[in-house]
């Protein structure tokens, strides 16, 4: 029932947006991009979910070993819920799914979610400092400080810092939740690099006839969209928020904002379509097996990759 509601919401959102768009311009831009570029972009975008599935397996390997197919199912369902539900409420799908798959407790699930989102925010912050030329030094310090604390400080020092700030240690358990799995940082970095590369290339290709968007500007614009999509308060699928972030980080003047926003919307809809299509395919192919009880699944599939 939840899946049907999400699909219905997605279709309604698509129909509403389709009525408001300048469809001739979008159709023209769609045709200017060769089909092989769209196919390559879709394949690379799909690889990002494989990286996230590998990170999920490593995140929970201490609890239960699962195959990559099941991990991919969890990642795609969680991503679809986060995209379709407003105000990031779909993030609650993560603890529900990991409790089902890994038999985790609520505190374990929430700490894991906070840790993964913390990793993603830190990686995006570092990339913004590298590629956005307008980042002030204050922002660099604010981003670098928690990174150094999270990566270099020992758990003992972290606990002392929390207590010195009159906090409770258990509130910040996510800060050392994944400290024994450093490969998660590399997987997060690879995921974001691939996503940003896809968006940056498509933006540059689509706008090449209208705006001279250099490599640094296109990468910065892609970063802006992804950072805006992580904001806690936004509409379904980050529509509007994403496009605004693309323009703000591109550094282009205000009069070019509508053009950049339309191009960003086309790329955004393409990425959303690929993500939701992959989720529907996996749900259709692997749905019955995934929703079986864990004990039944283990008896039916005793050997896991």
C-alpha cells in the first residue's frame, strides 16, 4: 500500500509539473543530447546505488551478512521514499528497512542513519570547498573542524568534549558509530563524485548553445544542487530547491537564472526518473523474496555473497 501511495504521489507530481513547464524548450534540450549520452549517464547514475549498497553492507556487517542484491533493494527503496515524501520524512524508511533486514534496534538504526548522513554532508562540504571559488574562510573552518574531530580524535577525547559542553554522551553516539569502518568515507566520496560528474556534464552539454559554462562552474552548480537536496525542509523530490542550488553555486548572474533553472530541472527530472525506475524494477523482480521473514530467507538462500 505504501508503494502504491508513493507511485501515485510521483505521478501526480509529474503531471502537475508537466502542466507548468515550458515544454518546447525542454523537448528541444532533450533532443540536443544524443541518446548514447543519456544512456551512459543513466548507467553511471545506477552505479552510485551499487556503491551505496556496498557501504550499507559494510555498515551492518557486524550485525548480519546480506547479499548485494538485498542491500541494493534497501538502498533504492529508501532513496525513493526520501525523494517522494515531503520534508525529508522518507528518511524514516531507513530505520524501518534496516530493522526488517538486519534485525536492528531503533537506537542502532537511528545512529546508523545519522552517521551516514553525517558522512555525506562532510564529503559534500569538502567538495564544495575544493570546487566552489566563493567559499569564505569561515565556512572552511566550520566544515573542517567537525571533520578533524570526527576523523582524528579518539573516542575517549570525543566523550570528554561532549561532557565538557554539558552534553550527554549517548546523544552523540553517531560520532563514533562508524569509526571502525573508514572505507565508508571512500565509498561516500566515490558516490558523490559520480553523481556530480553526471550532473555537471549534462548541464554543460545542454547549456553549451546558450551559456558558456566552464568546468569549474558546472561542477560547482552540480554541487549546489546536491547540497540543496540535503536540506531538511523542502518539497517532494527537492523540486525547486535543487534548481535554486544549481543556480546559486554556478555563480551566474540573476538574469540567467531562469535558463539555468530550466536546464537543471531537465537534468533533475532525468536523474529522478532513473532512480525511481531502478527502484520499481528491483521491487518488481525481487519484491516477494525481499519481504519474506529473515529466517525464511536464510533457509531459502543459505549462501550469500
